[in-house]
C-alpha cells in the first residue's frame, strides 16, 4: 500500500470504527513491524470485513491473529488486545 493510500485507509478505518461501529472492541487495526524490515504487516480483525475491504485499495489475505514482537494497535479500544486474543508485548520486551 502506498503511503498516500495508507493515510486514506487509516482515516477511513478510524471513521468507520468510531462512527459506524461505535468503537466496537471486536474491530481493530494492528500493525506488525520487524526490525530491519522495509515493510510492515497490517492486520484487521472484526465483523463485516467486507466493509473494511471496500475502504482500502484491496489485496487482503485471510490469516490468524498477529503474534510475536513488534505488534502495535493502531485503531481499536484498549480491550481489543484481550478481546481478540492478541498478546501485547510488555515494555521490557517480554
């Protein structure tokens, strides 16, 4: 996704999450960054993923919830981590 597409998608996702889904903890946008990598993996979880695909440039694939190091919650509620079963890395790296 180009930077301009990414910025538009983030804006559209945030509006959809807050205005249409009323902050639903089942809907979240995570990103996983690997040290030294030129690209990040974007994960969208939740209901009505077809609507999310319509907001984006496309090219999504189904996958399990993100795991491992370098995961950040970009859009969602604080409950999204636990509710969706995504393990949050502690500040000390564990």
